[in-house]
C-alpha cells in the first residue's frame, strides 16, 4: 500500500495529513509543505515479535559528578550556557538572518580555542575566505580554530570522526544535506535528519556541537523550532535590526537556568559584552516624560532595569490601535480591561502604543504595574517621578500581587540611583528596604495616590 502523503509545518515541525494555509499547532501562515517520503524499506515486523537486549537500570541515588564545564571567557555567553560549555552537549543558536549568529559563534569558537578546546567551524553558507576575512575584522586571525566550508553531512561527520574535536560549530543547520534523505536542504526532513545525526554523533563521540538555525518567516525552509526538542540547550539571539543591542536568551537548558540572558552590543569589531545592561537600557533617559516608567525586572538570575514607554492618543480610526513592541499584546489588552472595569478609566477611542526601550523583550507578569503606570502616565499626561522604579503583578480583580526577588530588584534600582519604588503590599523586603518604597494593595489605590484620581 502506498504511504499516505503527509505535510509538515516548517515553523514548528507539526505533521498534518492535509495541506492548509495556516498551521493549527503554532498558528504560522504559509508554513506547511509536503513531506517527501524517505525511501521506505520493506515493512518492518512489529517490535514485539523479536526480543531486544536488556537495558541496564540504575536507581536515582547513583552518584554523578556535575559535568566539568569550560568557560569561553565571554562571560555573557558562558552565563547563558549555565556556566560554560558542558562536554558532549548539543546547543542550538537560533535567530533572524543577519542578527549576528555567525559573528557570535566565530567569537565563541576563538574563545573556546583559547581556553584549550579543539574547535572546528563548518560553514555551509560562506567560503572559508569569507570566514577568514570576518575573523581578521574581529581580530581573531591567530585563534586555533579549524575552518571548513561544507554542506555534505557525510563528509562532515567523517572529518569530525577523524579529527575528534571538543566542539564543532555548524553554520547553519538549514544548509546541511544528508544524502540518505530525498528532499532539498532546508526542508523539514533534511533539517531534522541533519540535526539528529549531529546530536547523536556528539553524544557518542563526546563532542559538543553548536547548530546555527535561521528563524524564517516565509516557510520556504524549516525554522529552528523543528529541532528544539533534540538538543540540550536552545539559545535565541534577539534584537532589533536598527539597534546595536543583541540579547542571547536561553529558552531551554538541560544544564542551567532557562530565561537567562546575555547582552551584547554589535560594534564595528564584532559583538562586545554589555556587563551592566540596566545602564544601557536606561541610557537614553534624561528628563522625566509622561508615559515613561522604569521597571525593575529580573531576567534569568539577573536584575535588569528597563524603561516602558507608552503613547496614548485619540484615534482617527473606528477601531483604535493597540501596538506593542517588547511585551505581550494579550497582556496589554488585559491591563487595559482591568483599568477600565476596576478603576473606571476607559481607553475607548484612544490609540495605545507600548514599547520597551532598547529592544529587550519582557515576559515577566511583574511588569504589569509598570505597564499600567506607563499607560496612565501617558493618558493623564503626568510624569512618574524620575527616581522611581515600579513592579508588581496585576490580577483580574485589580489587586496587586507581590512578585519574587523584591530584594534583588530594589538593590539594582538603588545601584542605578533610583531611591523610590512602588510595589505591591506584602512584598518580601530585605533589611533596610523599607525606606523609599510605597506598597499598595490594588490598582485603584495606585491610581488615586499617583494620579490623584480613580
Ligand atoms: P552575521 O553574524 O553574519 O549574522 P547571521 O549569521 O545571524 O546571519 O552578522 C551580520 C551583520 O552583522 C552584518 O549586517 C554586519 C554586522 N557586523 C557588524 O556590525 N560588525 C562586525 O564586526 C561584524 C562581523 C558584522
Ligand atoms: Mg550567518
């Protein structure tokens, strides 16, 4: 019997039995493509008919020493990895084309080589001369990194087998071609197969592998989400094209905390570490302006101050605009609804724009109160005092809920010269935190105290 034709989503890898314009699993448009069947061998007997070999079982108490890690010396990178590179680990670095993945990984390759690892960098996108030119520009020409320009996976694995590096970098997984899979490089089947071969090889041969994956919007080639489940660590390199800031974020990490971020700045000589991101995200702030509020946030294990900016203006359209950059649109809608129904402050007939300065993406609910403050400040045209940070979660009832790590948030705020804070009641304060902090139980009292209305 002929195998039924299946379709896969190039964004998330979900398998469908018919084509459609939009993937039900991830909501992406135009991302579904027909799978080319891998030439199937004779039908296999069910697994139950032939005995396999017995597995070795062990109990939970079995002592395992934590893996020895190697630091690259690029602190922002090592922290995102969970404290350095774990041997035999598979890491995916995803990001938009042109965001700086190749630059970052070439710098990391050179640093790991300096730290004593044997590193091979395989580019499927650029000629070795091009990579060398970039290395020269980055001042890395003397690093002991071995280069190759190759896309044939069989040749790559054979070379890695012979060379036995500690770390192989594959740039990018979408250019790799496994000759046992009958579809074009970049298709879901090819990307999956190549990632599977490489991660398996890494585990068996005790080599670490870093895979570059382009995030794609068009659905012509498979995105990195297709292989997220195969690797130990998933890092995304984010940033706005127009901004020089880049954020490396761990969205999954078997060897460390997820949500950890590393902050970089794209300069003429490659990526430079930003060790004090708060100062950077706030640097463009001079005079207090209505609509601008500083949020004391936590990214991973690190406190970061970020500025929320809101603009509220009468709309010329029948349907007012809600535009958000760097925060969740659904969460904005919720806060607008709470302001309207619990505090009686409507936003009907008003366009609302919300932006996180510096290109950071904030996902903490702790930013709710900062968002509400920015919206109100913009709507009422009243500036929040410039030495104040704001944080707290808002519930649908309009109550303010305390958030974690209050002490760390306040410490970072004081370090950067913010002496005042607005936070929910029952926030867990450290010794000496009481001064300058105003604690409130609900959004209505916040509106009353800060804006004298409500
Ligand atoms: P690249 O690492 O090639 O991006 P990706 O691999 O994610 O596609 O970086 C591309 C951009 O970075 C390119 O537009 C030029 C810029 N860039 C710098 O600004 N400074 C530098 O030192 C380098 C090497 C690149
Ligand atoms: Mg690249």
